C-alpha cells in the first residue's frame, strides 16, 4: 500500500522522513511521495490530492502551531463537513504535541510531531497495531 507524506510547517524534515520510514518499514505501507505545505490552504490541497492517490497520508508538523495555521484548527474545519469513522489521539510522552489518527472508510490520515524522537515515541504498540490492521485490509 502506498502512502504519502506531507510536511506542514515542519522542521528537521529529512530526519523526520528517515525516522518515519524506519518506523513503518515492517508494515505493508510504502512512502511514495513527499510534499511541503506552509499554509492551511496548501495543506488542504495536498491532503485532498494525496487521498485521491493513496489510502494513507502522514502529516508531520503543525502540532506546535496555534490559531488559524495550527493543524488542529485546519483539521477541525475539514472534519466539520463530514465526521470520520474513527479519531484517536496519539499520546506523545515527550511533549504536548500529541498526534492523531483519523480514519474514514478505507483512508487514513496520521498526524505526527516534527521531531524525530517524538515520532518514535508516538509510534507505540497501539499505533503499530492500528497500522498493521489497516494495511492488511
């Protein structure tokens, strides 16, 4: 299964991408393309286009931003039009930048922090189990 990665207001993008690829290496999820978004509008466009091509989209970054540009604000506006089947918070034991899993049918968005150590911390057994089950559908 192909996936796409969107870096939104992210730092350390190459290190984050390397960490993410390492974490999902044993799953049937293969990164296909990476994009960069610096505005809520470009993030929205990349999410829509990515979900047309792939079933899994990883968004890295934006969790420490607030107001109109914060990832939580952007996603909550998008979700106001159609509630997803499942939303789970991914506890980040290293900071307050918790991640999220959002599933609608056969599509999945995973929101991750933009620090490599925090990506590793968020990839707990529950996230790995969720991704394994999803990728084997």
